[in-house]
C-alpha cells in the first residue's frame, strides 16, 4: 500500500497517450500526484484522499452508451475538478450538459495547433491570460460539448471549439477542450500549476526529501523485521532502490550482484566500491561468468540469447537467496512508467511490466513479496532521489544498459574473448565522450562488435580483424531516437584510438540509423 502525502492530486486516466504528462506537470509544480485508471479510481480516491481531481483525455466517445465515466464520489466530494478533453466531455455528460459527435455538431473534430480567444477572466489562467488575448493550444478531439451543465459558463473559445474553456467557479470545476499537458500548449504547465496552487490551494512543497522520509516509513511498516533481498544491476534504478531500503531497514537488506561476464569494463568493481565500501550495504557478488559463457556457446539467435540469460539469471539469484536462508521480500527498482495500468477498452486494464531487469517469476517461486519503493517515480525523479541519497551526478546520469549486456552488442555467437575485445573498445569510446563533455547530451552510447572480418594494414603487415560499430543516440524514453551528430574529428579520434589500442579490431564504423526504422541496440 502506498502512503500518499497529505496534499495530493488524483488523476483519473481515461486512456490518453499523454496522461503521464499531467502527473509530471503536477509534480513539477511541487504537488504529489498519482494516476488511477477510471475503473479503479474510486479505491484510489478513498485511499489517497486527494485535494483535487483531474480527469484525463481518452480515445472513447462519451456518446457511446458504455463509455467510461468518473466515479460519482468525485463530484459528491465538493473537491475542485479539472477535466481535459475527454475529461471535459465526461464532466458535461455526468453533470447534465450535452456532448455530440463532431460530425453531428456541425464540423469534424479539431486536431493539432489551434488558437483560442480569452473571453472572460478565470482562476485557471489568473495572472497568465487576459480577456481579449489569443493563445496557442493543442487540440485533439472528435466530439464536442454542445450544451453546458448548469452552473458552467464559457470563458474562452476557439474556432472549432466554442467551449474551449468552461468554468463553474462556485463549485471549482474547470474544463478545457485542449490538452494543457503537452508542450504544444506553451502555457499549459502554468495552467496546471494554477489549478493545483490557486484553485486547490496546495502549497507546492512536495520534495524528494519528503518522498524519502515518507518512503522510509512505508518500507519499515511493510517489511517489519523481515529479510529483503535485492538484485543489483549496476544501473541507477536498482541502486537507488537498494540505498533507500538500506536506509530504512539497515542490514535486514542483502544485495546480490550477478556478474554474468557481459558487463562493461570495471563495472563490477565500481558496484563493489559503491555499495560495500561507500554505503556499507551487505553485498554478495556472484562470479557467474563461466556458466553464462558455457550456456551461450553456440547460441547466435538474439531472442535465444535473451531467454537463456534471463533464465540463468533467475537460477543464479535463486541459489544465492537459498544460501542466505531465503528472504521474505524481493526488492526491485520498478518505475512508474512500468506499472501504470494502461486503459484498454476491450479486455479491461492491463499491466505492462518490463521484465528485462526483473527477476521475473522468482517472487512466486520462492514465496517472496515485492518491495518496490520507486513505483511512483519517473526516471528523472529517481535521479533526483539518487542525488538526495548522496549519489554523485556521474552515477545518477549513467546511460541505460540492457539486462543481457554485451551479449546483444555482439551479433552472432558470444564468447569471453569477444566480450573482452568489446569491453576495451567501448571503454575508449565512452572515455572520449566524457572527455569531450558530451556524455550528458547523449541518451545512450556504446560500441558493438560485428561478426565480420575485414582486411587492414598496420605497419608493414596485413591484418584480418573484426569491425567495431559505434552507436550514439539522443532520446527521451528510448521509444524513438535520433543519431547523435558527432563531428568528424571526434569520430576519427575514437576510431584511431580503438584500432591502435584494441587488438582484434582493425576497422571502425559509425551507425547513422535513427529509430525507427532502426532500433537502438543492434540485436
Ligand atoms: P531498442 O534496441 O529496442 O532499445 O531500440 C530500447 C531501449 O531498451 C534497451 N533494451 C533492453 N533492455 N533488456 C533490457 O534490459 C533487453 O533485452 C533490452 N533490449 C533493448 C536498450 O538498451 C534501449 O535503452
């Protein structure tokens, strides 16, 4: 169970692609917020006891009989409510207004950039917009409100949406046809900030220090005097989770780091130094390189590699947990985007959890419960929490690294010799990126080792060695990515160093493919 801070906002999700952005904007305004799918929103409301509610957009049409609604408790509570797009239509449908499909309401929907005209002052844009002004907003709707519920008035209009912003100031109800959570509504973040501060009256003093204190209390309550085991990957999420849990329950926590031989150069030593020496956290390091390499021999299909590594990882972890005499809880660095239930209108809500870093299946097999203290946080909030816990910027800013490690950066068959070659090339590349001050501008950068040999000449001798590919992309979430445009001098410096310093590589190429159509990793 989550203990929500006393001042919070509940966001009811009707399935919009951008609901997470509402949560982000509210948190950026210093107010804690959580998203709950519409069909479990009543429970969330009772648990959180929020100070205001936001109804998200969504793909359904309120004109359809079985379309989703907000729980009545929201309107009975007397709390401020903000409806966005579908949220506006839901408010009208439930409070006595009228919504019609766009084509019946005299025109198709409105999609993309639009300009609204401010008609009257409104607490939602107090101090931001004045009557008579025009402002850019982002619309995306088919249906339209055609009659207002009692108590509401129109305060801003647009060409395609005569009810662009409506307000019932007596009841503190506001609703917009446009999406204020996206960057294409340039003042959108300010409007959301006005809603939580001015309309809901919240102070905006939610900080990572408060989150840390709340979570520590929550972990202590959940774990009691039980034992917790945590798998460290060397990445930011599991590290922050482990440090936070250790702060809460001390040596009731044991961390396990499995060295599968597919790590970057010196990674294992860095983890040991940080956890064992710096934070004094009980840490077991398992040297499992030999068994992973044995299992990978002869395997060249990318999915087979992933399957083997995932399965073997669970086996190793389970053995270690047994050696410890078992544990009551398994700690994981699961993040908010991994657990938000995405609303589906056919089969009910579905939960998507990335299984990459998780020891999937293990909790059930060993009868362990989960401790997931980062479940409510976004990636950059985890970084903030990491800093709050004393991790340095270099550590919290680390690029993501895939669970299967170097195995998916060596197309074809993987062995220790090839991993060693790749580790050296990758370390040179990253060192040059750091020296050039480019590391933080890049989402992910790494080298790959191709199963191709080409001819070269070094000194007077002919060489016949492997090709190394370099990859660097910018991205915000890994779903799409652009190539990082290094200058030619940088790339030739890296290429020269790799060929000179890494035996086994005699040619370096730069990958110029964006995602889509490429992927970030090569396998
Ligand atoms: P792709 O290659 O699909 O990668 O564009 C998107 C992001 O996901 C990471 N990735 C993985 N992470 N296990 C992981 O833990 C995997 O099997 C895996 N495959 C890709 C990749 O590094 C990038 O950040």
